[in-house]
C-alpha cells in the first residue's frame, strides 16, 4: 500500500527535554565532561560515534546475554552510540530487563530511550512494556526528543501507515561544540514505500535543527537503495567502504549506516566483527568544525 503523505508531529521541545532530563538523570553519569568553552581555539573537535542494532540483547546464537552486549558496545570505544531494538521490560526474551538503563549503568554512560511501542504491562501492576531505540553518550546531553515518523505497526492487525514515535534526537555538548545525533530504525518490509516516507519525515526533523548532525541507525536498506537517495542530498555516508553489517556472521548487506552533515569531517569508519547481535556495529571517527547549535 502506498502510504499517505504524513509529516512528523514534533512534540513540545521544552516538555520533551524535561522528560529526557528525568530519564537521563537515572543513568550513571560518565566521567567525561564538556571541558572546553564555546570559544576554544581548537580548529576541530574529535567525536567517535557508532550505531548498533543490539537484537534485544540476543547474539547471533539467539542467546540473551546483556553482559555480552555491553562488552561489544564498550569495545567500540565510542563517545556516542545509537542503539536499535532495545527492550524495556518488554518480555521473556530479554528477562523483562530495562535494557536502556542497564546498559547505561554497565558502561557508565548517559542514556535517552525513545520507545516505538509503549504497551500495557504483561501482568497487573507490572512495568509497561516498551521497545524502541536509544542513544548512549559519554558527553552531556543538553536536549532530547522522541520524534514521530511514518510507521506500519507490527503490533496491530491490518496496520495502516501512520505517525508513530521512535526517532530519537539528542543534542550533545562535545568540548564546546554542540552536535545533533539521531538514532533510527526503518521499516524492514520489502516494499520500500514506508521507508521512503520515513526518510522524508526524518529530513523534515533534521531541517528544523541548526549545526552539525549525525544520523545513525538500522535503515533496513543499503545506501544505494532508491528510497534512501534523498538522504544523500543532505548528508554524507560516513562508511561507504566500511564492510557489510548483516547478518553478523558473514554479512552480505550494509544496512547499518552512519550519515553526517557536510560540516563534519570523517576521519575513518568501519563495521566491527562481533557476534553479540545479529547485526554488526559501525563505528566512525569524526571531527566537528562548526560551533553553536
């Protein structure tokens, strides 16, 4: 079905930021700090970013092991990591764990979780069941928002395209530079029309923000797919030669991507071999040149 044209519904930024701050305050703060002032003389600021679909903490062997997931994330040595397929009290497959908060605690990082689905508890009096994307950061998070983009629900029969949350944005203070980082998970179906609508929605969100931008995620399409073409008129693929990401064992597709705005320099990027998920993570070393928001 061809989706109707829908625009993302942007929430009230102040309310979203206040909510994000409440969530972030529960995570273990990192030791890294925004040490440099906006007037620092350094010509550029290094930032190591990554994207990782963690498969709800299950490895390529289908065994749930969040400690293994945490080790794989730690080994990336990234400052900011966008995660996809994150369970928060979702179900037995992940022991009803709040994976976002647990990983933040294990890694000593700040976290913002952006649910795609927010369902009633599995049992009366239990925690709400949530599933979505997240961003981990060693640096201070100034603002965070869970944007809506077009989705085709996997939780209802006969779904129709409609706006739904799960497109995470955080503004991170990195040694005097502010950068917008977005974590996304696009539709997996063979029909590209939903992904095309999602790309249009994401670009509208990005257009409303000023300053350097980094978009990471599981796009469920390779960079050369026609539905992703509009992205490359605004952003650059950070790892065109970085290697395949899916499946984690002998990957044949590169569907996990890091994209950056033109004012960011890419020093290097690669997919990292690990079996802690059914996807391989991608890590990119960047340099930020533009100050301000």
